[in-house]
C-alpha cells in the first residue's frame, strides 16, 4: 500500500478546521472496526477521523509504505511498472484507491475575477479568520458550500451564496438521522448496474448536510434565516460583474421535489416493514423560500465582496496514470471497480458498486467483491470479466 | 417502456443521446433566421435552413414571422412585438419539454396549457430612465396540466422541463451575442 504522505493524509491536509463527517459515528465503520465511544449519534471531527483510520491501519496490519508518492504507473510485460518517490515497483495488479476529490474544480471564468478579490478553494480554506474582512461570495451549495457559508456568516461577514442544482436533506427525519433512513430503507443498497443514470448518480453533489452536536439541518432556509443571501448559479463574468442565473426558483423546486420523493420512499418503507411505531410521525418541510428579488449581477470591483470561496466540486487526478483508462472527462473507465485495463482495479469512488460506496462504510462489500475478482485474475492469469 | 401516447418519440431522443455521446461534432447545430426591414418598425423574418448532424438541413416549409409594434406605440401592428417572440419561444420550449418528460416517465397527458406574462418597464427602451433595463424585469409562466399523475409528479414534469429547456437557459443565463455589419 503506497501512501504519498501519512496514513489518513487527505483527511489531515485537505479539510478545513471545523470539518466533521456527514455520517453518524455508529455508521462510520471499517471491516472489524466500529465506533465504541460515548456518542454513537455524533459526527467525527478531523482528529477523530484520522485517529480512526490510524487505528484501522494498525488493527488490519495493512502494509502501508508512507511518504511514497506514485509518480507513474505504466503497462509492463507482466502487469504494471510503478515509479514512486522511493523507487520502482513491478506488480501484476494495481488497485487505484486515490479517491475522487484530488483537485478542486473551479470554472474557467475565475480568471476574469478582478485581482482585488481574493479567491480560495476548499483546499486553501481553514477557518474564517484567514479571509479578508468584508463580504464573501461562496459558490456552490453542496455540503461544502453550505457549511462554509454558515461558518463565514457566523464570523460576522456578509455572505452571498451562489446556488445551482443541489441535494436538499433534513439532518434528522422522524427522529432518526437521515442517513439511518438511507441505510435502513435500502436506498444505499441499490447496485451500480441497477441505477437508471449511473453517470449522473456518480456525479451527484454531496447533500446539504453538516455534522454538528445539535444535529441541526443546514438547508437553504436555514442559511436564509442566518442572513445568507441566495443568488442563482454563477454563469459568467462580464465587465467585472458576476452574472447569476435567473433560474433559482427551478433549482429550488427540483431539490424540494426530490427530497419529498425520498421522504415518501422512507415512509412507504417504514409502513411496509412495520417500523412506523419505532420512529416519529411523518414530517414534511417548508419549501425552499424564494428571495423576494434575487439579484442577477454583482459588481466584483465595488468592494462589497472581498473574497470568493469556490465550493464547486472536486475531480480525481490521474496525471500519474500512464495507462489509457481515463475517459475524455477525466474519469476512470471501470465496471464496478474493474478497470478497463487487465489487472487494474479501483476502490473508493462514488457509487462504485452501490450507492453506499460513496461513504466510508461502503468500502467493505466493494472491497470484497473487487478483491475477489482480482484474486481470480491472479489465479487464472487471464482476462476474466465481471 | 411506457404506455403513454403523447406523440413524442422518446426512444429516438434517447438513441440520439447515446449516439451523440461518442460524436460531439454531430451535436453542433446552427439555427438561422434572416430578416428584412419592411417599413416603420415592421420587419419579416424567414426561417427555413439550419445546420446539424454534420450537414445542411431544412424545415419542411419556410416560415415567415411578422414583427411590428402595436398602435399604442404609434406603429401599424403588422405583427407581434419582438419581445413577445421570446414568450413564444419560452412557452413552446417548456411545453415540448413537458410532453417529452411525460412520455419518458409514462405519464399520459390530456391537456397542457401555459399562460405567460412578461413584465416590461418600457422606460428602458425609451431612454426615459437609465436605471431601468431594456428587457423583461421578470417572466411568469403558469401551467395548467391535466394528466394521469399526482400534483407532485406534474410539478416534477414542469421542473424537469425547465432543467432541459434551451430557451429557459437562454433567457436565465447570459449569452455571448455578436452583432456586426457585413
């Protein structure tokens, strides 16, 4: 196992200070290692996550070579040739577990933003004090965007949040964590080959959730109540002005309708499986409130905004992979973790084999199935599929 | 896949989507219109040819659109105003979207009607107040849909239609427009 830094490196280095997991502690488990602390319904801080992953490395006795950065993987006569910062390795098979969030994605028009406005990605951001005083434009309303917008607003700054398509969820539903419902009702069990539009499922933004001791919901209504101003998707920069989409109402409608449908499936499941008595009564939430007049443009030179935080998603980085298995969009071509190259595999990608693959505990069944394929490949030494 | 009969060949659209994933160049269309000034603020615009799927294409028939201003603008009212054509485009695009999405979801439509209102402060175009924009201040579309579906499913049709609408996008997001003299 090759690790460019330390065990749990990206959790240590690529998250902001207040970051907590979205999954409750009881759900944060790895094969043979579960949370045993006093707060099963809480959410791990970064220190707790790195401690958890370190414990797993120890109990699983994983042969991790730390501070070993892979700079190239290329085909060789009998497998692959791997070049690392600590030498060369030959291997018959490779499992790519480098994740889906190696680089922040920022739209090209960021170059047209005046230099008087400071720009940060979530990889740069640690805490509000690092930003200049004054207004902040947070771009993107997935988990990262809503969390940073809330934190920056609480620091006393005026915050504008640019909102495109997003996934709205309540933190708790009928008295249970919403991710308990995803797990128990079987939504997360849906297999990658049963999903209608797999490309879309794999690109779905993270839900508007935050893990806090209060188990508070952090949807757009919560942000509006805090005084965050909502604007549409940022479409372009023209003459030093940010231009926002006028389609805000529809992204609200899409997210509200999808949440309603999801809660409906939870209710149907609870009724069908006789769980109604264990949980609270069905709930419905107010539609996302549309601002009286969402502005369509913002003068970036006027001083109202001093900084921009781009919470516009992440992409994987396969720059080191000298094997033609990456598509024109920069995504790995794979079928449930079986990569389109002999003896090459992937783990830890969104909806790899199931919807739960996106989460820490999703790795267990994925790893068993992918490694089962790998073991057969090694045993047979031939091009088996599936 | 579906039993609804809304008259949309969804399978052809889905097949095209798959086919064009692998050949983005064939997906590049150019829509065209040519306009002739008549008199006053009256003009006629002709639409027939366009480019797509890698070659020149043509509508079955040529269509000519008259545009003018109404009598309250001291004009002859030989046709609707140019800005009303935006409502025509938006309404027909969203309605086509509703039918397509309904077909794809197996929802039988019985009637779909849309009413559009574009709020327009004409002090902008008259130059009477430089703080007033020339275009619409806002557009409101109200759909009345009778279909074999719940209210929520109908709302989802309308939302998905907006999500995939060319004209909704063109009106809600900025577009780079070049105007030059030949």
